[in-house]
């Protein structure tokens, strides 16, 4: 009887755990285990997925594979294929006005030939546009808005932005961006007013860093400039920022601040911008985040909290150890839900760079619409990893993740709650954010994949219900088994509400119509439902 009770309790925990993460839909595309994975774009009616793979046989030509899926991962048209010009590779993509735009380049030199391939969403017909007369620069970004392609690149260490009209082939270069000690932090489309916003960071007259938030029309004309040349107390600077889309005639930028020269993070700021371009700041330090160290064991957590209180009472600054970098923000009617990562960075030369403020100085790609986008040339340490630069390619970085920090911030700037969860010192060389945040009503989920296991933390109204719970990767068809998963191909992204998407390549074992064991290799997309309320703490069972 005792043995039976033990088995029953183990089974109960397993079933209870599985209920929190449900695999509810899956689609597969025939693929070799180590083929290039599909990229994904968020659509109003579902998702679009695409990739390039070599043609079968001895040909060196590539094929573009493309599929559109609804919210149940069904496709009306199935997998479509288009030829790629010989010698060209996919280097960028965007979705605009209901159509998919892909940028192809021949070779990796600065003046490489480029063309744009458009897939019409209604007819699935493909159209090609030669992209000529562009500056010679290393491409960093490719966007499309109102039938105009936007190219952002690096020319001799200086940023440049050009707008290419797909109809009349004219090229307009945005003025006032190209310069020394200048970086573009973010480029954002404003299709409602046929404009773009560019967030620029550069050294000012007295070597202090200033931030410019400039709005340009699609002819490259400057419509508005917001200049931030004073911030906080002496020597404090904006270290990074995430500019949010406009809302209610307002706009906000949120990020971290600190001492740039001392490589020291000190907290978070909220920049509130009104319709006239006027702005003000609110800053937040560790004294405003009582649960910042909630990822630590109780005794060590209390020790850190007391240290913060004592330093604050003495008028001393509480610095954040290591890197504190903003990952994403979800906006609701009354609040911002903000996600920061707390991590260490180690480069291949062996030097640990705690508080390395340049971490936030790399260009911020749109990973919301381009789901889980990993840029082709971006280097997270603020530079560019070029395919034709062997010296730059030799320097790699390892990221040691410590904790994830979450904040619910009222629209007026009040901290409603904050909390954190541990990464258990998880290390990776993947430079882009890999943890995903979902906000469902008053609930917040943090989900990522580690060692082929789904890890999930759940917060209800700011209270941590559980953290880093483990869930296996599973199939929907109970008659089939996973024989092998390419760990490097696995990606998990938030889709909408409580739903996530997992993608990757697997080898599946199954029985054919003759009841003989067979295997197939596929690229898969699985829809996952999470429900933290189904969590059963062990105390209730005991």
C-alpha cells in the first residue's frame, strides 16, 4: 500500500505539472534535422513562416519556402516555394501593408548586389525589385513602409539611413545621423503618419552622451527633434532605452540609467513625452524595487535588502551589480509591464565585464512582429559581426544570466509591484533575448527553454506563485515518439494571450500502416497554452 501511495503521488504531480503547459496544435514541414529553421512574422490572421534551403541534388541554388498559418496552425495554401537568384542569400525581411518583403544579397562585400522579393498576400505571387544606388555600408536593418524600403547600416563606423522607393527607384538619405561617436539605438515605423522615428545616442560637446529622438518623413525630411542633453544627477546618463509606440497623443521611453564611465547601472527611468515633444523623467533605484533580490535565498535576500536601506539612509547610491538590460514592455490601458534581465557578460578574451554599459548600446530589433528574430549581422556587445571580417568573428561572448526582473508601472509613473525570478546562473552564447514574457490580465508568465526543457515562472498580481518549473517538450500525437531534437534549433516565443509558439527540427518515430517502425525528420511549429492557476503546491497534497 505504501508503494502504491508513492506511485500515486508521483503520478499526481506529473499530471498536475503537465496541465500547466498544454501542447494544443502542431504543424510540420518535411526537413532535415540540421536544415535552416523557419523565420516567423506575426500577422493579424496568424503567422507567416519562411526560410531558404538548397535545392535537391548537386545544385547550389536556393529555394524560398513560405507558408501562412491561422491561429490553429492550419494553412489554406500549404507550403509554397519560390526560386532564389543564384548566389544570393536572405539577409533581411519585414511585413508591411499585408505583404511579405525579403531582402537578398549576393556575397558579403560592401557594394554587394541586392534585390527585394515581395510576396503578395492575396495572390501569393512574387515580385522582384532591384535595390540599386545604395551607400556602401554593412547592413544592420531592413524595414518596409508604404511601398518604401528603409535601409540602416554602418559606414566606416558611422550610422546611415536610406529610404528606397520601390516604385520610382529614388533614394533619399537621412541627414544629420552620420557622425563619429554616434549609434542608432532604435528605428521605428510610424505608418499612421508615413514617418519613421530614429533614436540616436552620441557624444555631446563636453563628451557627455545625449539622446536624440528624431521623426522623419519618408523623403528623409526632419519633422521633429527631441534632444535629451541633461539627465538626472551629475555623471548620470541614459545607458539604454526602449521607445514605445505612441498612445493617446503620448509616447514613452523606458530603460536603464547609471554612470557610463564607471560601468555602473543604478536603476530604471521612465521618459514621458507629450504631443508637443516636451518630456519629463522619473527615475527608480533599488530602494523602489523591494523584490529585486527576490530570486535569492531568504537569508541572503534579507542581507541585501538591509544593505540597500542602510546605504539609502546615508545618502549613498545603490548600484546594481552586473548588467541590467531592458528586454520588453507590454502596454495595457493603465500600466506598463516591464521586463529586465540581470546578467554577466564574459568575452572570449576571458575578461568579465560587470556593469558593462555598452551592452545596451546595440541596435534594438523588432522582435515582437519578427518573432524571436536573431539578426544576421548584429553583435550584442555594441558592434557588428561581419561575415567578411575574420577578426571580428573571433571575438565571442558568453552571457551568464542571473535573474529576470519584472515591474508593473502605472501610466503616471507609480510602481504598482515588482518581482524577480532566478535563472540559476544559466550561461549561453546566444546574444539576443531568449526569455519571453506574457501578460494575461493580472497574470505574468516568464518562459524559456533550457536543455530541451521548458522553464516557466508565474506571477499573479505581482506575487510569485512558482519559478522555473520544468515541463518536457512533447508531441500531440500520443502514438508517436521524439527520437531526436536538434537543441540548437529550438525557439520559444510568445504569440498572444496565454499562447506561445515553439519551433525547431526533430526526428520522429512512428508506426506506418503496416505497423512497422519508421522515422521522419521535420521542422515543427507547436502552439502551447500556459495556465499557472493549475499549479498545486506540495503543501496541499501533504
